[in-house]
């Protein structure tokens, strides 16, 4: 464990808490993409199947359980409890355009052609593009609530911090996982224009609006 | 299910 990975995990946990807070406090999931949240739940489900078989550490097990529980909790809030506030008209990104190619790629490019490894690879590739429906939704509505922008900033920062973690582990532990690194870079790059808007607007106290 | 190499990252 290193400081980059720890802060990355904390940023990830913060993002999930911010989203749950937003939905619970405003009793609305307006501006949140249900498709992205469905894909995040799929990411955690396919990545943490070894939760039972591989015990790494108490931290690892606890965080995995929190991530899985919170992702399904978010789906519950969005599609059951506050379903009436789900903005399906603006959440129109075609998920199959992401899931199908990602599934195909995970069969073609992986470290080991075993079920657990292919599912892990699928989850890594899927996570790198899972935010697209959310970013697409913001581009369609042209704006995002401030707390939703904080959620996205924390979510985008987590994988950026993981990239620093991989640099650290490469030099100090000789650890290197090309699939995770490439997907992590793609994932972080997708946030760049959001990061720019967030830093130039939200940090100045303005609302996050996209130039028309 | 074969046990993948230990993955210690989340």
C-alpha cells in the first residue's frame, strides 16, 4: 500500500458517499446517469468475485464490500425509491456500444484466459468507459449540480491517483500491470475536459455549465 | 473458477 493508492481509494469512497448524499438529501437523482451507475455496479460485481476466495487484508475486503453495497444501494435509490426523479430523457447513451466491445476485448486481450481473469479484465475495461453516459448526460443538459460536479471530480481523481500509485509500484516494487495502466489512463483522460471546467468554474464558486 | 493471480488493488 502507498499514499497514492490510499488517497485514491479514499477519493473513490468520497465520490460514492457524495453521490449517495446528493440523492438522499435532494431526494432526487436528477442529473445523474443511471446507465453509468448500472455499469459501475457491474464493474464491482465482476471485479470483486474473489471477495470470498482470496483474502488479501481486512482493508481490501471491507472496501470491496462497501463499494459493492453502495453501488447497488445507488441503483436502489435511483431506480426504485426515487425513480420518479430519474431523468431518462437525458440519459440516452447506448450502453451496448460500450459493454459489447469491452466484453469482446476482454476475451482478446487479457493476462490469462481463465473465467476470473477475463471477468477482472472486463471490469477494468468497463470501468474506463463507464463514466461516458454521465458525461454525455451533462453535455445534453448543459449543466450539472455543484454536488454532482464534486462527485465527478472525486471519481475522476481516484483513477488519476491510481496512475501515480502504478508509477510508485513500478519503481519501488517492480509491479506493473499493462491492462490496468492503459485502461486507467484512458479513464482519466476522459475526465480532462470535465476537470478543466470544474477547476475553472466550480473552484471560482460558479455552477458547472457547459459553453452552449 | 481458477484463482487469478493475487490482485491486491481495488
